[in-house]
C-alpha cells in the first residue's frame, strides 16, 4: 500500500504497477545520461550529440511527465471510482446487513416463540405426567398398603393357625385329649343331623358303662351306641415307615389297636333288650378310615362279625340322616291314632261348617227376596212421586171427588 497525500494506492493495482515501472525506467535513463555526460566531457565532439540526446531526453521527460500527470489523473479517477464503489459497497453491505439482521431478529423471535411454546407444552406435559404419576403412585401406595394390611392379616391368621395346629398337635399327642377331640367332633355331627330329643351324650347304661352318644331309635332295632376312637399312633407309624419291616410292625400295631377297640365296644355297648343288636365306632379322620378300608379289610370283617360298624365323619353323617328318616317314620306311626282322631274331629267341623253355610245361603236368599220386594215398593213410590211433581191427577181413583179442582182464571 502506497500513500500519496490523502490517497492510498494498492501495489496489486495494474495502473500503480505501470506507473512505478515508468518511474523506474525514467530513473535509469537519467543515470545513463549522467554517465554519458561524464564521458562527453572528455570528448567535445560528443557535446552536440549529448545536447541532441538531452533535447530528446527532455522531450521524453516532458512526455513522461504528461503521461505521469495523465496516470495521476487516471489514478485519481480510479481512486474516486474505487471510493465511490467502496461507499456503494458499504451502503449495500449495510443494507444487506440490516436486512439480514432484521431477518435474523424475526427468525430469532419466531424461534423464541416456538421455543417458549414448546417449553410451555413440555412443562404442561411434564406437569400432567408428574400429576398422573403422582396419582398412580398414590394409588399404587394405597393398593400396596391394602395388600400389606391383607398380608399382615394373613400373617396373623397364619400365626394363629400355626398356634392352632400346635395346639391340635398337643391335643392329638395325648390319648385323653385326643379322645375328647373325637367326642367333640362326634357331638357336632350328631347335633347337626338329629333333633335334640333323638340322642343323648354320655349316657350311662344299665351295666354302668357310659356311651359317648346314644341314638334313641325305636324297636326294632332299638337304641344304638356311637363310640369315638382315634388310633393315631398306629396310623402315624404307618405313614412314617420307611422300610418293609417298619411297615409290618406299624400294620400289626394298627390291627391290634382296632381289634381292642372293636372288642371293647362289642362287650360294653351291645346289651340285649336294652340297646340295638350292634354299635358304631366313630373314627374322626377320613385318612385313617381310608387307610383302614384300603389295607385292613380283615379288621373291617372282624367289626362286621362283632356287629360293630366303623364310620368316618362323612359316612356317620349319612348314617345319621338314615336314622333321622327312621325316627320320623316311627313318630308318624306313633301319632297315627292321634292323627285319625284329629281327622274325625276335622270331618265333624267341616260338616258343621257346611250346615252353617247352607243356613247362611238361605238367609242370603231370603234377604235377596226382601230386597226385590223393597225395590218394587221403591219403584212404585218413585212413580207416584213423579206424578205428584207433575200435578197429574187424571188417573186418580174415586177418592178424587173430594179434591177441589182448580178453575182457570178469567179476565
């Protein structure tokens, strides 16, 4: 960059380069002339030539000066043109920058609005989502609390059941309490199946033996005894047997225990002339009953021979229902005479009711006839009343002579 006065010229400009080259050539020519002048001092003959060359050089210098002035004018024109172009370019750039800035401002404003709207929608969505999540979380927590309460309740029931199971184990581990357990279960079944007057608990017989339950059946077959037995040790030994030898020993214990019970019931609770010709042995366990009929058929036959029938809770209920039907039929037979007497009295009452209905019917017929006569009299009375209301005396009988006739009034 070259500064001349207030004008700046770029070295890349061709005109500036041309002007610099011209000035350089001028300086070279001046140096050559000086050298020639020095040599011409030695030779007077060359002075004229030098003068001619100086003239030519002067002309060239003038020409060069004119060209330099022209170049300066051109440079000034170019500089002005460049300045105007620069000003126009700057103005155009400013306008474009303003337009671009306005466009950017509009775009930024639009984007800001869109971003604000998106943020608002996102905030609203997040708020709704958080609210929904909060509601769902609350519901989940409520359900969880309910389930935990249910679990706690179930845990309490399980603990109670565990205690009951432990208590049941304690009960079943003792022969006396186990017998009481069987009696209680028997009492519950009998209480549900029969009427209160159809049975007796802990009934003492003539031989001094006390029966768990005595069913008052009519003769025949007569009262029948139900005695509760529970061979739990033998059954548990069968269940716990791991070898054939242990199983044989447990089976022998089961047979021995049941035979003892069958013999005791047969001797104590079958009394000729007082009880039925048989008795029932109640096993308060379906599992023991099923084991007995599955693997100890010989014991069941021994019970049949001794007239002792073994029953479980289910079969005992069926047997008691049959007994209830027998008791109902016996009571119907006992009450047959009373029923016939009541039927005779009922027949007399029905006959008397029929007579009274006939009398009432006669009274109704007589009342109907009287009502018909009353209707006739009322009809006649109504007819006469209408005649009197119309002053119609033309059809009166001979008694009308005493009636004073009305004469028309004369003007």
